């Protein structure tokens, strides 16, 4: 899984992500109160700050600089 967030305009972002083995794509995100709101697969989702522990993914446990969409989908910076 990976996530690249690129600012494209004031309050808008390009989100390039692979959220599982079968789902990858590029989505338009917009500033929201607690993160970046975007639509994927007909669902409105929120990308928000989290810890690795909050993602529920054991391989991200202990990491602190992360983003998550929902439990089981999280992305942390390397290094």
C-alpha cells in the first residue's frame, strides 16, 4: 500500500494511492475540518492524521507520522 499527496490548488490535493492489492487510483481531495475529504468507489472518505497503532495494522505499530482512511487502511512516512 502507498499514498502520495500532492497539493494542486488552494485547498485541493491529488491523492495517488493503492489501498489494497486490487484497488489503486488517483483521487481529488479537498480540505476538510479534520483532514482531506475524497471520494473512492462511490463512498465519501476522510484521510486524517493518525498513529500507526490507530490504523490497526500490525506492521505500522509504533510509528507516529501516519495518515489513515479507516481501520485497516493506513500510511506512514518512512525514515
